[in-house]
C-alpha cells in the first residue's frame, strides 16, 4: 500500500467518526466546524465547558478539540 492509498483509507475512516469542537469564539468555532464537516461523519460544537460536557455525554464523540 502506498502513501496515497493510506491517506485515502485514513480519510475514509474519519467519515465514520464524530468530533466535538469546543471554542468560545463563535466565528472561529463556525469556521472549524465547517472545515471538519468535510472529514467527519458528525461535528458537534460547544462554546464552554458545561455545554461541552453535555454534548460529550449525549453524543460520545471519539475526538474532542478544545482551545
């Protein structure tokens, strides 16, 4: 398997995964979410820790990205 095939496989795997983005700046949050929606099955977002914890409990994302 070459690097191109590996990269395609890695991207295909992301399409089955969920991510939670935590960012208090809504403009930045929206930009990140729009970009990651191209890669992940579901992109959840929160603007603070309390909302993030609630989203985590509800959706159980595999990845959490926070500032």
